C-alpha cells in the first residue's frame, strides 16, 4: 500500500479486521459457552460490543485517536467473545442467591 504523506499506515485494514473479528468472536463465544445461547432479548446486549467496533470506522487523525480506536475495537471483540459466559455466570449467581432454603 502506498504510504500516506504523513507516514502513517492506512486505517481501513484495521477497521475491516475488527469488523470481521467481532461476529467471529460472537459466534465463538456462543460455541464455547455452556449456556443455551443468547436468543431473543438477550441478543440485544451485543449492540454494545458491535457499537464499539463500529466506532473504529471513524478515521483517526492523531496517534492518540488511533490508540483509542484500537482499544475500542479490541474491547468490542473481547466483549462479544465473553458475553455468553458473563450472561451465564450472572444467571447462575442470581439463581443461587434467590433460591430458597
């Protein structure tokens, strides 16, 4: 790829990478989870990780913005990966706390 005048690499491949990794992480999280899956209203919680990944499409102008976009994309992918397990643990803890004697 041709270098940009200021010496930075283009941002599009990074945004594409996070866009591909987020759904793959969500699928893998569903596969490795012991839960029944995030169907119905539980799937709405995937909006937050996918919104973080969508924020990586805003082209950074400074190095600080570049680091923030990388952090947002990474956090979105990790949240998509671990969401089903967090949901299952939360459900089990609530079940254990509300179970009668």
